[in-house]
C-alpha cells in the first residue's frame, strides 16, 4: 500500500502564493518588447539584450531574468551564460511580437500598467465592496480616465481585442451564420468580432458600434485588416440609444462590465432589436454552473469587483434566466477558445 497517497503537500499553495513572480517577469518582458526585439533579430546573447534594452542590473540578474523566461517556456536558449543565444518560443514569436497581426500583448500591457497594482488591493475591495482602480485614486471612473487619454484608451481597446481575438475567430467558424444576413456588434471596440465574422462568412453584413472616440480606433483596425468594404462602423450609447435592427446582435465582454439591472437592460435592448428567430450572442468567460472549473471566469469576476465594485461575471444558468425573462425562447452555451464561451439566445 502506498503510504504517500493523499498525503498533504504545500506544492500548490506555494506555487499559487508566489505566482505573481513569474507573472511579473512575463509582463516585464512584454513591457520592454523583448519578444518583438528577438523576433526581429532571430537570436541574441544576454549581453546584446542587456545593451539593447538598457538594463543596468548585474549580468547575473539579467541572466536570471532571461533564464527564468526560458524555464517558463517563453524563450529558447542555446548554450549557457556568456555563450547562450536566446530566441522566442513558437508561442511568444506568434503572439507577443508587436509587428505581427496575431499580437495579443495588449491585455498583458494593461495588466502590467494598471491591473497588477490594483489587484494588490483585493483585500480592501472585499472589505469595502468598492472599486480599487482609478476611481479610488483620482475620483474618476475607469472609463472617464480612459476616455480622457487617447493613448490609454487605445491601449485598453487593443487589450480587449487581444484577449478576445481567439474567441471571435472560434465564434466565426463554429456558429452557423447561414440563416442570417446582418450582424451588429454592440460595444464592438476595435471591430475585431465583426472582422472575423465577415472574413469567415462573406454573406454577412457586419456593423460594429461603440462610442465616437472608439469608432475612430475601429476604423483604423478595419482598414489595416483590409475589411473596410465588409465591415461598417457607427456610434452608440448603451444608456440612451436603442440598438439598430439586425439578425444577430453580439456583445463581446460587455455584459460582465455591469450590475444586474444594467445587464438586464442591455439584454432587453438586444431582444427589441432582433426579428423572430434572431440571435443574441454574448461572448464571455462564462463560469461553469457548479462554479468550480472556470478559474479564469471566477478571476475575471473578481477583476470586475476591482474595476467597478458592482459588476460581475456569470454562469450559463444565470444568462438563461435573464434572457428568458426578456422573452428569448432557446438558450445554448457554445465553448470557444480557452475559458470563454458564447452564450446564445434565440428570439
């Protein structure tokens, strides 16, 4: 009999308790655009990287940084110490090179510049129930702060695009758009969802809607993807405007930004804009109904506490109850990329 079966071990406790160490290492590498640099040079020595990035730390600590990135699977190393040549892994070369359209580092840039520090106050958020972001420090909400600074707004928009592009690609391929002709993406940010649906479903006429300051960013993104003739833009204010009529209404990472009252308001506006048989699709990190498996979704819900205080992520069962209350007849949950799903309601 194995006496070690089910014996307690501190391994998971220590791994999770110190997880901010490797997290900050990756976020710092993204901040310094290390992976973009290596993509352009193919491979570099530690000394070359130190010079290129103007590091003033000792050689040993620079090697600690690079070798930890290697141990975590983000870099490939040939040799050791002074003889080592570092290059990107397949994943970092694909997703963390700023010069590639597959770049998803925007969310990591925002995690480093904003969320890392705000999450240090999770304890205060739980005690107070109040946001721990810009609102706490300046008296202005996150969105007020973002919209007052065009550079930060663009970073936020691209961060949302980076975290969602895989989900939108999966939706565009997995959902049957053949019965429909028009799509309106409400809160469409850079227009990535509409771009992906139009690319993979040429018969669809897609429109992405957001506030005027964001519409400018969407136009740039759509043009850069060569999709200006396929995807249109427009402006909308959730709280004052009704949604335009469309066969499909989508919202990508929108519902979780709001409290229950506003979630239901947005769902009802989507219902009113759809024809019979029309589809409302919410792409979110849908939490499993048992609230045990989707750790990312639960973490994102705590992030909504940090950001807004009253906002939260939700389960498929939650979504079904809200949309059926609004009048929708049929609900399905379609798994997408990683921890995300499409919650689909048919009118």
